[in-house]
C-alpha cells in the first residue's frame, strides 16, 4: 500500500457517528503508529481534505471534500438523478431504501431515504462502506461482475459480520449463480443481525455493475408478503436507475428478473 493510499484511507474512518477523530483514535483504527498517522494527517490537512477543530484538535473532513463533491455532481450528477428514484421507492414500499456506487472492492453509499412510517426503523450510516460478500447490494453487484473480479473477492479473507454472514467461497459461488438467475438478491441478517434486505445491481454503459439499489427492512417485519412486495417494486426502480444514469441492462436481465429470488440457504441447510 503506497503512502498516498495510506493517507487517503484515513478519510474512510469518518462517518455520521464519527464526524471528528483524534490522532490517538486514528492510530488505533488504522493500526499504525502515531508518528506515521500524524504525518499523513498533516499532508491531508495541507491539501484541505481534513481540518482540525480549533479547541479539541480532533480532525474532521475539510473544505476540499465539498469542492470535489460539487465538481463531481456538476459533471456526473449521479446523486441528483438517483435521489428521486430512491425516494419514490422508499415511499412506495414504506421502508428504507439506499443506493451505492462501486468503489474498489466495496460499495460506497450515495443516498438513502426512509419514509419513517413505522415505529421501528433501520439505522443506516452513509459513511459506512458496504462489503460485497455480506450485503444484498454487494452480492447482486458481485454476481454480475467479470469473473476476475469474483475470483479476486472470493480469494480474500471474508469477514463474518454476523453468525449468518456467508464466508465459504464455494458456497458463495452457488449463491451468485442463483442471483444471476433472478437478477436480485434477498439476504437475511448477514450484515446486521436485525436487518433483512433485497438488492439489485445498477448497470453502467458497458452492461457491468457500477452500483446497487436496495431496500432494508427490520428482520421482525420481513414477512414473505412484505419482501415480495419489495421485490416487485425494486425491479422497476433498478431499470429506471440504470437507464437514467446512461447504463444498459445486460441481455436477458429483464427476463431473468421476473423470477423471484429465494433467500440464500445457509451452509448447514444443504
């Protein structure tokens, strides 16, 4: 990992629950010594990517992030295009809906909407990266990714986020085959023990995934009827999200997505 990558990686530790991070905590999170982390933070601060609170001296995201976000959205207005689709889907199904974009080997959340019509809601942090092997968004993207990407992801150590996270590479390949048959992924409590979700890929101009669209439901409310309702709504939203961002659905995807996806079985069930 190069010096620039190590410095920029520190930015990924910021989230809504961690808007400010001190040097000691940064060193703990990154697993590096304080002198090295401080050197990286000094470089980031000099270029406007972070700034220090004048009293606490903790670091927070800097103005350069705002400038680059504005440039990105002005030239590639993905958030502006996907926001009404996400809000419409959330209102239709009455549950939290979120969209994310592929960033390396993970998904970076872009926008989420919750109509707040229930007493129990899903907590969603747009600052938290989503793993490809443990989320419905990630697995749906992985299923339609090139073979070399699938091989790379499944050859890495796969973290278990809950006791239901699928981590066996051979078993995950069979799950990906099932997802390709339906176009969508229905996943129970694999990333968060209290959440079930349904996700599908958003395709780019080459017909390969650039991101995902998903609906997250508290597990206690994830009845078969509820999830079927979400599946039907999600299919149309995925088509709209793909075409609205200039993408192309791969051949056969529209037909395959008419088949309801089944919940991936657990290894001890087969």
